[in-house]
């Protein structure tokens, strides 16, 4: 019998307790040993919880118990979560986490510490929630040179964009509905400004290209400037709008960024709607693989965390620590990436054609025009757009 502990008892923490209890026999088979919930770290008493007898408020109780082999950190943030993760590893306990902020900013340090102390550090739930993503990327595709990873990495923004597209809502209306349904926080900044997707993009880049990136260095644009007219124009042009996190191998290093994109309606990602997430991986041997599923939520994320707990127990003798890359990775200039561009502007057809030869704009019901340029880098696109009353400039996924 191996004990594990859960740090935090919010949405994901409760989900982990429920999944571990509900799939006890299957997880024991996966772990190779029976698993027992030893402790749940909480900030306040929960007398009505079925797990109230396992709850403690002092992390040192967990830290000092030699029978606890695995700690599941589902607190969030980089304060207490970082401190407890580090202390758990130093105490000889494996750590699993769904905390993308912690993994993106301190994952390299914690992975190195885990290797030094002979324990596992796993974080499958930190990027794709319930989507099996990091294991396939690191293990199943190990025979490939990964050239690019990109995808819809945030369910809140995807819900908002879907509502704007399908229901004609503006950004504010769609955000309010997302908050009413519990898909968006009262303060949605991390989601709508692309910060959450940026952290996940950094983790994917670290695992794919071997150079650890600082999320602060990744150019990030959210969806707050996306207007209903953009969805209308995009649909007329044969596209939809998605917030994509992208990381790409280039001759000048790893290129990574988060921005709204126009995605062709024929592309696999175009039909990924609502709170669903999807990630495409381009490998040298396999080509492109797309993984899709629920990217957040109590049980989907708990599914990944619970599997990590079992994996950490199974590998107590040969700990598993994904390669987070070498320190000091730099982000290549996104401005140099050549692609078509979507432009929204207030311009007559002749003005557009004078600057972009052969480009035929379409017009919205409000009279604004939208068009797609030929492939060019950002500086060239911005220079040409200077001659128009440009109101949006986003990449087109090609």
C-alpha cells in the first residue's frame, strides 16, 4: 500500500480524490501497488467533506510522513505551490502537478531537483487538461524530430470565440455568458489576454525543442480586440477565428507566440468549438497528429493527475522526469515568420487593390472590409497596411 497526498482541494483537487476513489482497482493495477489517500492539504476545515478525516492544514505533516510517496500539487500559482513542490522533492517524494504557471516558470528547476533526489516530476495535466498530450509528445513520438506544435490551448477563449461566431455575440456578451456558466473566472485576464495559453505554449516548446523558454519572452496577444465583425468577415472568406499558441523550430532557434489566427474552415482545428482544446504536432516521420479533447475541468484534469500518480508509483525504482530543455533558451523573432495575413480595414476596393495586387476584399454588413494578403513577414504587412485605416492584422494559418 502506497500513500499519496493532494495539495489543494478546489475544483481539480476534488476531482482527483473522486477519480482516484472511483477507479481504485484500475489505478492500483497501473501503479503495480494499491494506492491510499493519506492527506489532503486545505486552507480551511471542511466538516461536510467525505474526506474530512484526511485533511490537514500544515504541509509539514505530509512532508515528514515517510509513507507518502507521491504528492499531487493542484493548488495553482507559484507561491505555496512552488514551496511545497520543492520541499516534497527534497523529502524524497515524487511530485505531480496540473499547474501550468508553476511548470512554465519553475519546471526546469523542479525537474533537475527531482533527478538529483531520485523521484519523478510529472505534469501531464498542465497543458491539455484531460487530453493525453505530453506523454505522446515525449514518448510515442520519440522517433520524430518535432518541427512545430500549435493549437487551441484555452477553453475559455475558445468558448467566447465560438459564441461570437455562431451566435453573433460581441466579446462582452460572450464573456458574460462564459462567466455565468463557470467557464471564465470573475477576473478573466489570464484567459482572455492569452497568458494561460502562453504558459502552455512555453511548456510545449520546452519539451519539443530542448531549449527552456521564459513565458515572459513569448509575444502574446489575447482576444480582447476581436470584434464580431471579424468573425463575420472570416466566415465570408472561408475561415474562422481561433486563439492559437504556436511553437516552431527555425534556423534561428525556437519561435513561439500566442495570437488570434484565421483558420481555414477545412482545417481540423476549425471544428474544435466551445470549451474544447486541440493541439497539432508536426513530426519528421509521422507528419501531423492532432489531439483533441476537454482541456480543463474537474474530472478531465483529474484524469491526467491520477494517471501521473500511478505512473510515479510504478516508476519508484526508475523515476520519470521529462526533459524540460537546456536553460537560457531564447525566442526567435516572430516578425520574421512569413505567412498570409488577415486585414480588417475601412477601405474601398480600389485602395486595397492598389496596395495588395490581385487581392479582392469582402465587406461586412457594417461596411468594413476584410481580406487576406499573400505570404509576407509582419514588417512588410505593417508597412503596406500603413496606407489603409487598418483595424486588425492577424496571421492566417497556412
